[in-house]
C-alpha cells in the first residue's frame, strides 16, 4: 500500500484490489483510495493523482474519507471532475464518508452529484450491483 503525506497531515493510501490479479474488465475492477486527517487544496491534488493512478487499473474507485475531519471546499470541484471523467469512460467514483460536517462541505461546494455512502462496504456493494445487472443482461 502506497502512502503519501501532505504538509497539513492528510495521509493517502492506495489500496488496489486484494488477492491475485485475475483477468478482469476495467469497468468491473474496484480500488480504494483511503484518506485521513484534514484535506486542503494541495491534498485534493494528491487525492486526484491517487485516484487517477487507481483508475489506470480499476474503473470503479471508492474514495474512503471516513477518517477525514475537514475538507477545503475549493478542492471539491477536482473530485467532481474526476467522477465525471470516470463516468464518461464507463467507471465511477464513490465516496465513503461518515462525518456529517465533511458530507455537508462536499455537497455545498458543488459535490451534490457525488455518490456518498456511510462505509466502504456500502460503496463497494453499490459498485457491485450495476456490474451484476450488466453481466445478467449479457447472458
């Protein structure tokens, strides 16, 4: 797991899919980018970079903000733009955040279209549901 620190103490961790890498379609693969601490604009750039790295191999990204205590509203637009880009390519970006303060900042700063969940498990389940429907339609 790769970790990077921002000057203000935000820590990023990229978690690729667990286990051996089986041949999988890009849009069916899931990766998690976990963040903790306070997230300023500079940290959002690092988050966007990490999400971009994860998106090279997995089309569905869960951004785990459950341990984030504050976000700078100015960086939210970068996450919204990254989600739009992934959606256009057939992937998605889902956010796991349990702090109501952080969720309210995300929504108020233009992130109303972000898919917010209370846990990584909820977000992963939401990612798996559309993939299962598509697979069923292909059969």
